[in-house]
C-alpha cells in the first residue's frame, strides 16, 4: 500500500472507508513501518500535519480543504473514540 498516493485518490466516503480499512490491515501486518505506533503519538502527528498542510495542497495543485471537511474529520475522530 502506498499511503500517500492512496490518500490522494480518496474522493468519497466509500473510498475513505476502504482506505482506513487498508490502513488498519497494514498497521496490523507491518507495525514497524508506522512512525506513530500508539494512538497518542498518532493523534499528535495528525494534529501537527493539519497545522502545516497548506503547502502540501498548494504543491499538489489541490484546493485547501473546506471548513466542512475539517469538521467532518474532527467528528470522525470523536466518534471513533466510542464507536464499536
């Protein structure tokens, strides 16, 4: 799995769900490939990337995510905390 390339190919809810399932499988099968192997460091890194990501979108010719996109990510993280 090429996470970076696969992430840029997510354009809808089903593709995101598939991407997350593949990421979960990859973590289970290749934990040594993950720099942030616990939830605390993963969330910290995710937050840091969100703060610094504008240049990534600009360099890739992509528009910056909308406020609604950021709110959806926040809701997904909050829901995953308790969702079974």
